[in-house]
């Protein structure tokens, strides 16, 4: 089949380095992956195209890049599957949120720095056992899902928070942090969580699910971040806007069945947080003038007692 | 579709709180499209948890959603929402509830004291998808009396109606991937395509990392404007809260004027149906829609 690969190129050694797009028309097999196509370009059409790849079997994690705007492993993605509605063109770009070295090759230092920042090693306390550490099978099976991460950077590439705040630890590092926080052999849960609730940590995730969508190994980084939030609150880390937001939200639903939007920001910032309370006033006044202020007296749904009963029942099972 | 269709209406918290204009616009537009909305049987439905409750306790979120689904089943009607976040959270909960009979059974045990049982038949659908798949865009087209010629509208999906695609029916309904673009064209406007249309609006971190949240607002609105957008349309009231309500803050942070009207999905359709701007609640936005409304009037 005929396909055009529209590749974003960048050569730092050119006279005036600037990214540009170059189209390559190829005849490829129906079964070919994006990586097969790119290798064909490099070997038969244009030897100057730079890309990173190794195993070609979705194991090594070298070939994460953006195809049609979303991060994929090029070796795991069939060209045919991405051609919609008669289109014969794919746009191939380097992974996002990392500096570009050349063409489709990005600098992974920012990725590794964040992984290192979460101290990705076991930190047991006390006297080491005579033989191996014994861990319950089900705990390790649970962790296998996170350990499936091949560090390809697809989640980091498409993370919407990293796009606007480089300080965010990001989905790969936070999933890695969960892998150690939830490991029964690790004894540093509390101190790890204490660091993870700071700026740039678990509460800065928007829950946009880009990482869940693009992860080629089903690691579910966002799900791990949510689990870290829960563990942080369970470990007594209530003093952050994120924790207060989650707790105020839950209280509102438990009390009335629906969200009391007026009291959510007050509960999140704390009513004595004068600076934030003052900041809310202009928007509050504008909303009042436009007739979109949430009701001052929040009304409970009929049968709200059933919601309360469910809260009590389910929470008691934990 | 020829006659009217009826749905158990799940409006969500925001359309009854900070975005009342979404609720009124929905009522106006649905009435004209022959979409009947059952509200009485859904009055005791609770919040879906919006993904926030699920951070603390996923099972709790699933139980509340199962309860809402059971209430919808009791009306004998399919479930319609007008909030992308509700759509996403309900779809995720429904996926977990329906693929594991033992899980559903244990959840139902907690609903039993209220006399409710979720049988697993709810298929929560956003108005956007209902227009595409059940009402049909031809019917929408037939009701357009004031085509929005000359307007260029940027579609903003947000997150929850797009991801994770595996539980949102994109495999069976590939047409969902450009649903907003299809609606924009049906009402006679042009699409302003821009890269951030399925990114996050920033609302979930508004109170946690305001600077990053505002950067998301300015990035999306400015890149939509670069693509020639006269306005933006979204199926998510939470995105609306940030893109509209916090646009002045985002513009101040970006040190650039933005001034882009943000419409709820039914407001866009209602404008093209000739419904009065006030009845659509277009006067209830933080960013003025006056210029847009007069542009539509002048084009006639």
C-alpha cells in the first residue's frame, strides 16, 4: 500500500537550525509498523533521518514518538491502523516535553532526572532477614502492573501538565514512586509520601488521562497517582490544597448528594486563607452579576440519606 | 429518527450550579429537536464523584454511579448527560460494573436497603453523541433557521469524553472522534482546528497549581484564535468554567488579550435555531458573547 510519512525534522548542525516537515512517499506492506516505514526511509530514501530504535518488539522502549499528534511506540503501531477515512498520510514527530537532539531523537535526561528524584530503590528498615524478603504474592502481582513500565517516555511526551509546568514530576516518575510506596518490603512510605505531596507531586496531576491512553504497557500511571493521593491522605497528609479539595468534595457529596460549588473553593483554601479568599471576590461578584453564582443555600437531593448510608457502608469496608 | 425520543436526564451538578445557562439552553434545544427529558425519576440521583471521589475511594464512586444507573433503569429510559466529566466517570464506572458480575453483585448489596438494583443495562450518553447517533444530524440541520455563516468555531473536547477511548465506545462509534466538528458544520459554521482540542482545560488543578491551570487556558484559547476562531464550543461545563470564567486571569498572566467567547454545545445549536440569546443564557458568561450574537444577527 502507498503511504506518505510527513516527518518533523530538525538538524542542530545546519546553518540555521529550525524544525521543518519533510514528506516521504513509500510503498509498504499492509502489516508494516510506523517503525518499519521509518527504517525503510532511512535505509532506502534518506540516510540523514535520525531515529532511535532497538528491539522492534515493544520491549526496549526506545522508539516512542508522536504519530498524528499522540505518543506511540513506533514498533507497536501499524501504519494501516492509523489511516482513517481514506487518508494515506501520517504525521510523525518526536516525543513531546523533552528537548530534541535531532529529528525524532529526544534527550531523555529530563526523564531520568525525575525518575531518580523519587528514589527508585527499596528502603527497608530494621535488621535484614537471614534469607530473602518475603512478600505476599498478591501484592507483587499488583505491583507487576507498574513494573511493566519500559520507560519509553510516551506518557511523559503527552502529559498536559508537563507542557505547562516543567516542575511536575510527571506520570512515569510518579508511577515509579507508587511502585515503591506500595511495595510491602519498603518502609519509607511516609517519608516518600511527604515529598510527593509537595509542589510538582501527586496533586499537580490534572487527571486528563493522556498517560493512561498512550501507555503501551497498560501501566495506568494516572491510576497510580490517584492511589498515591489516597495513601497520602491516609498517612495524615491533609494539609495541602489537593487533599482539602478531595476531602471537602467528598464531604459535600456525603452530606447532600451533589456538589456544593460555593463551598468547595472555601474548603480547599481554608476560610482563613485571606489572600485566596480575597482573590475569589472579583470572580464571585462577576458571577453574581451574570446570574451564575451557585446557590448560597445548597439543597440536598431527595433521599440524600441513602447516599450518606452508602458512604458509611463503603468507607467502613476499607 | 422520525418521532420524539425520551431520556432519563442526568444534568450533573455544574449545570444546576455555576453554569445554569447550560441547563436552560439544553431544555430549549431539546424541546425543538423532539428530545423529551425525564427529570422527575432522576431527582434523587447523586453526583458521579467527578473523578475526585474516586481518588479517595473508587468503590464508593462506583456504588454511587450504580445507584444512579439503577434509578435510570427504573424510569425505563436511556440515560442522557450534558457534562463530559459525568460522561467519562459514568462510562468508567459502568465498564467496571458490567464486566465483573461478582463486583456488581457486591455493589448491589449496598443498594438493596433502598430497594434498588443495577441490572447493568444503562448506557450513559452525552447529548453530543445522542445528536450524532440517535437524533441524527439531519434533524439538527432541518431545525437550523439561522445558519452561522461566517463564524469559525474551535471545538474543545477536553478529557473525559475522549479518554480512555477503550471505555468510551470509540471502537464501535469512530464517528465520535470528530463529533463536535460535525455539529459545527451542520449549524453552518466553519471549523477552526487547533492542536489543543483534546487536551486538559486546567480546571482540575485550578486550586492546586493556578499558574499551570491558567497557562492551559491561555494556550488553548490563543491557539484557537491563531486558527481563526471567532468562538469556542465545549461539551464540558467544567472546561467552560475555566475557559470562560478564568479567561481574564489567564489573559492577565499571559499578558495578552484573549477575548474569546466560549459556548456550551446546546448554545451553539440554539443560536443556529434562532433561539433568543437570553433564553440560551448567553448573557450569563464571564466573557461577553455580545459581539458573537450581533455577528450572527448581522449575517442574516
